[in-house]
């Protein structure tokens, strides 16, 4: 089991370090990150968290689906849940995909407190944050 340790001079500093590790950098009222160091730390945190999540995913269908969603998400496109997708995965209905997505999302929620794959009801398809998609494609370059 991975272990994380923090060291600080005060309890307040220790809590601040742990909060930052879990939640990422604090944002300004305008939504911007406080400085470039915070941005670099946030990107590193995202890579580490997503790396842990991707290492935990064992299901072939989940890995395949995540890769497909990532390929489309870097171009701001969703993976449509349709008969073609169900046929490619050998599923009779689209409900099987809820289970395929649930595993990775469960791990992502535990590690990063957010979903990796989201449902876009407007287009009836799955999406991923483009920053996450880039990391997925870097870690899993070939399907």
C-alpha cells in the first residue's frame, strides 16, 4: 500500500500541506492559481494521482474505453454511446458501459476526489478533462 508522509514545523503547516496534496493549489477569487509554482505543483499532483488510478485499472474493457474517450477528449469530442459502440465492445445494450466506467471512476474518486470519465447528457456520450486525456494517452500510447 502506498504511503504518504508530511513534515512541518506546526500543526497548521502540516494540515496545509495535506490539504494542498489532496485538493491541489488554492485558487484566487478570479479562478486563477496563485502563481506558476502552484500551477506546476497542480500539474504534478494531477499526473501522480492519475498515474495511481491508471495503475489500478485492470479491466480490458475499462482500459480500452478510457483510451477511446481520451483520444476524443483531447479534441473536445465525446465518445457517443450508441449501437456502434455497443457492437464494438460485444455488448447488447449501453447499460453495460455504466459498469465499465464505474471502476475507473471509483478509483479516481478515492484518489483525487473527482470523476475521470463524465457523462454528457446533451450528446449522450462520455467525456474526460483534456488534461487527464493527455496524461492517459501519454501513459497508454497504443491501444
